[in-house]
C-alpha cells in the first residue's frame, strides 16, 4: 500500500502544517468531527480537491481521519457545491459530485 500523503506534506513539514491547521480548526476531523489524540493521527485533506486546485495552500487544508479523507476523494464539499451550482455546467457537476 502506498503512502496517501503527498511527498511535500510528509515528514517534519507535514507535521508542522498539521499542528498549524489543528490550532486553527481544532484537533478533530473536519468532516465527522471525531477528535484526534494528536495531530499525528490526522491526515491533511484539501478542502478544494487537488484535481481542481493543485496547490498546497494552508487555507485549503483541513484535518481529516483517513476514512473521511478517502470517502471524500475528489468531490467538492456539499456547501461549496450548492453555492457554485448556478455557475457550473452539467459536465462540471458530474465531476464535482
């Protein structure tokens, strides 16, 4: 099984980013709100999927449990999808949902 974290977000740099994001949002899964014992148990998830916004900006990162991170995949969060829906084409909605 390959490591799910991108190379630039592993190791000490990834740890520092997870601590900063945890301090900003709380040390819990963004999606299911399950608390983590430490940020080392969390994965970094892109709020806007990397397929749509392939940049590791800290404002676009949230902490997620591995299950929620894998389940979300490359879909847009529901709240954002509802806001953007009037401007998205049918083809874009298929990719985003």
